[in-house]
C-alpha cells in the first residue's frame, strides 16, 4: 500500500493574522485514515523541516480524497505553511474545511489530546533541551566566550532548518548573558580589590 504522506490535514482554524491556530492531523494506516488529533502550526513546520510529508485531504461521501502537499518556509525566522508557492507572511492550506477557534484559546487542548499520541517523540534540537530559567549563578567555567556571529543574516530559504535559526538566537542570547556576567565579574573584582587595599 502506497501512503499518500506521513500526515494528513483535514481541517484547520486560522487566527486573526491568518496563521494556523489548530489543524486536525490524521495518519494513514492499513485500516484506513485515523481519527484526527489537534496540533499547532509549529509542530507541522518542524515535522516538514525534518523531512516528514504533510498533505491536505478532503472528506468525500464515503472516503477521503487526496489534496495538496503542504510546504514550509521561513521569513525572518518565522515559519509559514502553504500549499502554493507564494512566499508571504500568511498560512494557506487551500479550501479544506475550516472550524472556528475555540473561545478560550487554551493550548492545553493541544497538549492533552483525547487519545495519547503513540508516535515517537523527536527532540526539537540535536543538542537536547534548553535549561529552565534559574536564579542561581552560573559556574565560573564560562571563561571562554563563544565568538560572535559575523555573517550577515540572510533571507531564509524553504530548505533552511528552523533549528538553525533557533540555535543562532540561542547563541546570540548566550553571548549577551556571557558579556553581562563578565561585566559583573569585573565589578566584583574591582570592589574586592578596593576593599583589600
């Protein structure tokens, strides 16, 4: 059996900026198309960037009909999802069924679907997850600051990974934090030196 795609999208809701708020994602199995589960746009974009194929599907009288392949691309680091080749700051999945955004825009609906997702979880970054914010001081092993990125930021291409943009932002943030730590360390050194004299 040839599968249409890794995932199938049958319904969508858009927010006021015409970005996908929730999409109904299905899988194709030997028994047929599974019941849809709600997911957000970033999950779809990340999956596509990681090589998974998404298409739209339409409900027929007693079956599903194949729609269009969904493409992901980035503009200024923000991913967008479309079935056409237009590179604009809007998502567009064609004329699949739309449903309204729930009155309470709670992401809990997305995080706890009715049925547990049995698909394997892939890490969002090859380097693992980021640490949570903490009020603790960082250890002094941060003497070697990473070299600043000197390349000019270019317009993203459809092939460019979202992870790369995220990593660049993380490196930039860490560089700023490292500089602040260096400044604090210099001030502390100066204060302790003045007190000992």
